């Protein structure tokens, strides 16, 4: 429940985030990777913290969740971010090559990863959601 809530809320918060930055509505951001907050970071953080809260921070499952969290957040801010930057440069090169003519190929997706600020926002959202679920649905 926590993981789904964190992911859904993270995805839907991208809409007002995009509006705040660009002063226009773009409904497609709800279904796209990248953007503020990082729903990857909120999902994995909420899940990890929930494991700790519900099953104990000394549980080996919590340790595994922390390790997976580190990988997911590193991937979101590192590998996927760089892939997005590469896509932007390739798109610029394509525009230069085909200047004045429409390019029939679909452009590469540029927003794949997250900036550190977007990841931190996702982490904070995940923490907030995990604590909220933990308080609302305590286990005996």
C-alpha cells in the first residue's frame, strides 16, 4: 500500500511541479519518467522506511531494502540522468543535420533521470508517505 501510494502521489505531483516551472499544464508528465519529485525515489524510500517501521530496523529485510534503495536512487540520478543528457545532445545534432526539413524519426526522450533536488524531493515524499501509512494502519 505504501509503495503504490508513494508512486501514485509522486507521479501526480509532477503536474503542478511542471506548471510551477513552465507556467503551462502538460498532462503527459503524469505518465513520464523524470521530473519533480522523483517517484522512483519516493516509492523506494517509502517502501524501505515502511519495512523498518512495520518489521523493525534490525530486520535483514530492511538492510536489503536500504541496499536496493541506494541502487535505485543512484540509477535515477546518475545513469538515467546521463542518458537523458545524451539524448538532448543527439536531438540537437539531428536538428542541425536536418535544418529546414522535418525529421520523420521520433526524437529521443530527454527526461529519463532526475537531478539531485528531484531525487531528494522524492525521498522526502517517500518518508512522509511511509510515516503517514504507519500511523494510519498500525500493526498490533
